[in-house]
């Protein structure tokens, strides 16, 4: 392929990847997909992204914008066009019907029902090419992970001081990060299916974990609020319990803790509509246990349960015990680290994560820096697990 053509292909796939990101919070559990339609003169004639689950796919939105100008154009798509009848018609066939002459995509669709779009296009005489493109891979990673690992995409978020502490020795953590950083977290709460915290964080902060409403007075999504509480110590008067009418709440606890729950507390949780879900204990009795008796392997099983219930993305907001357990089970995909311009210089302050950890640096989990930006007075870095 000529260098000029290759450069153009990558430039338009860059756009497709950026378009795909605009669907975050609406498209899930479907994949984030962007599409750009370019005519023979190199002019963008149509573009689209998958805005919401059940709505038009990226290709359909782009074709609608392009109209008759789609005939003979090249379609640049971040993910292989789908080939199945679901809530919408197959995108591969729609591209064929519109007279698209060439399709360039970056990531193959791993969904057992949707895959095969490239073959449909080729059978119809359309030129099809798959190009490795890092931006499209990154935007498709959550969907690919859900399909292959059968669990949600898991994002860990924390705020820390320059010296890596998330709270003082007295447990004070309000506020490490600034308002601009906190606003970003609230926007993300309104884009995910579940927000998860450990019992220590719940007891320390008594947060309701609901997203703020936008300027129109509504939140894009109301996430399921999940409390990892092995010994079932959640107070019935906690704000997250008292606001259960505004969004569902689930408590993950050891089966023995649920069985031994006092009658009055059980009635209070039932009246509030709280789901008490037992933590699966796959480990042997002498296996390592961390985070208030949480057995190794229980979080992986819990994530599988959440996936089966339709949860596609989980935002984990701490604390150190829960984050340490998730890192130990290698379940964290993205890490959002907000660093405030503060130093407490106290070895007894709270670290980001606790747990068994790694004995050697060679065993440490490796992450890739995807983004670094300023958020008010804070810095925010986005890291992705290298698998």
C-alpha cells in the first residue's frame, strides 16, 4: 500500500476512535464504535458513533448523514461491522446497500452473534482491510474484555497526595483532590453501570455514591451501588442505604455473615430494598484471606455474577483493602490516579492499596500510561493494564 494511502487510513481511523469515545455511558453493554465515511476526493461525507444501546449503530448514523454521497465512499470503522439481526439491522449489509466501495476497520468483532461482517462485505464485492490501530484497540478494549473474560470492565479511581497517601493517620481524606477532579469522577459515575466501594471507605466517608445531576437536572445513568462488606458491618442508617430509593444497592458479604444477620437489621435492609449477595468462597480454608476476611478468588466470582446481571463497567472508588484485593486478583483494567499538590510526609497515612503484594519488582503488574492532564490544581493520570 502506498505510504500516502496508509497515512490517510490511519488519520481517518484516528477520527473513528475519537468518535467512538463519545458513546461512553450510553452505548454499553454494546461496544463503543465510531465510523467515518470518506469519498474518493478524501472529503468526509458522513460520520457517526453508537450513541446508546438499542439505537442506531455508528455505521447507520454515518450513512444517514452522508445520504447519497455514501455511494462509492470508504468507511473507516473502529470495530468490524456487525453481521447479525439484533435490535438493529446488520451494519455490514447496510454498508453494502449504500454502495460503500471499501471498508477499513481496526478490531475484529469477538461477539459470537455479531462477528462475520467482514466476510459479508467481501462476499458482496466490497474491498475490506483490517489495520492495526492503537486508538481503536484502546476504545474497543472494554468490549473485548467483557466478551473474552466474561466480567465487567473494571476502573479503579483514587486521589492521593504527592507522597502517595490517600488519607492521614487519623483517616481524614476530605478533600485531597479538588472540585474539578471530583466533578470528573461524578461524570464517570453517571456513565458506568456500577460503583463499588469497600466497607472501610463507606464507614469513613458515608458517601451516597450517586452521581450529580447534570445541568438539565438528570443523571445519564444511575449506577448500581455495590458495597464489598465481607462481615456485613454496613450501618442501616448509612446514606447509601437511606438513598436506596434513588438507585439500587447491593452488599457483597460472606454467606456466614448473611446467615447470622440480626433480625432487625435484616428487616431494615429488606425494607430498603437492599440486595444481600453472598461472596463465593472458592479458596481452601488455609488460603490467604485479606480485606476483612475476604477469600482470594471471591472478587473474581463476584465480577462474574455482576456481568451475568448486565453490569458492563464497574468504577471502584476504594479503599485500600478493596483496591489491594482487586490488584491481587489482577482484575483492574484502568486506573485513574488524581494527585493533589499536597504532602503529609507520614508513614502511618493510608496507602493506595494494601494486601499481600509482590515480593519482587519483576512480578509487579505492568500498566501503560494512556493520558496525563491537569485538573484544576491536580494532575490526573490514566493507566491501562498491559495484558
